[in-house]
């Protein structure tokens, strides 16, 4: 059994992934939460991974590229992306969002997520 973790979100270690992307991570054995800040114009290239992903837009505006077309994600909206579904995003405004992954993204933990660091 793991340990209970209690933190203030903005006290988590901040990582400047690119000049336009900042993230804070918290993870356990089967779940990862990521608090992300994107500057307007940031792009996450189309990629896919085995992890289920739930994205919650807190503020700003995101345009997702999905197999069936494009989708705008606005504040208060959520998007569930099953594992191995290609997806990407463009940030049309400064945006704050949270991503939840199951299982945790080892490439994010290890900072080997080259697709995001371009």
C-alpha cells in the first residue's frame, strides 16, 4: 500500500518543458496528475501513447486534432482520450489545464518525452 500525499498544487516542483510549456506532476502507482500552463501559440504535436488521458481545461482555449477532426476545449470542459488514439493540441489562448493519465507517464517522469520538447 502506498503513502497518502497531500500538497498544494502550486507548491509542486515546476518544470519548464519548453519556453511555452510549464508543468507540475504528481503520481502514484496507477495514476498521474499533471498541472500544465501553455502560452498562446504553443503546440503539442500529434502523438499517441498507451495511457488513457483525461484533459480538463481550467482557463484558455485549446484546439485538439483527433482522428475524427478538430475539437475546441473550453474552460470547464473535459476530454477523455483512450489509449493509443493519435491526438495533438494547439493553444489558441494562454491556457491552464490538467491532464490525468493511467497508468502514469514514465516518459514524463524521466523527462524523455522528446515529442513535447521540440
